[in-house]
């Protein structure tokens, strides 16, 4: 047998040099395939076409390509379909909100702070749009409410609403001994 490292296998004796010459090209190919892909710059998404008009004292008016939504200080959202110069609606706002929270058998009235509404672009699964977050508080109780409204360019006749109500935690008193 020739000097050098050899290994006995089922196929006979294979020398180390021959094994290295067989597997070296595979190592180089696998190393070249692990390079990260070239970075491509993605263009910035176009802003939403939804118009927002925040009026002092309310309402907040959201205008899409075919509808208008007015968020009143009570939290009621009045929707109107826009046909030419006309605004068509089937509902009229009542005296209270569109939802009621009861505490001790009495309805709790909330006052939303429409002037402090936060409006941000909302690029989500539904496409381009805008999100409004409006905070408020109960008039006679220590309860806070957040109203979140979303509108999307792809669905111009819809407005999605979510609200959360919570009581703030009482301040903690701490003493250091």
C-alpha cells in the first residue's frame, strides 16, 4: 500500500487526496450560495387619500372618495354616502352615544377630547389608510375611554371602530423605611 492516509470502505480503499478533490468543489459551491441577496430599495408607500378635518369642539370629519364620517364628541359616528354634491344618510345622531356604559344602574356619559385626537397613517393588511385615536373620560366617574377609528382607501364606504374603557389604577403610596 502507498504511504498516506487511506480509508477502507465498501467500495475499496480510497485515498484522502482523492476524497478531498471530490468534495472540494462542493464546499466552494455551498459557500458561494450563502451570500446575502443584494438589497433593493423599496419606494415609500403613497399616503392615504382620506382627508381629516379636526374642528375645535368637534366633530372630526373623515372624508373618503365616496363617504363622510363625523365623529361627534359623544362618540357617535354619523356616516353619509357622497353622491355628487349630496350627502345621503339613514341615521341621525341621538342625544347620547351609540353605546352605553352603566354604573350603579345609571348611564355613564363620556366626553371625548376631539382636539387632542392623534391621526397616523395605517399601512396594514387592508392597504393604505388612516387611524384616529381619541381619548376621553367619564363626566361623573373615574373612568377613561379610548375610541380608535380606522378608514382604508380600498374600502371607502366603511369605517372600523374599536373602543376600550378602563378605570385608572389608584396612585400607589410607598414608604421607605
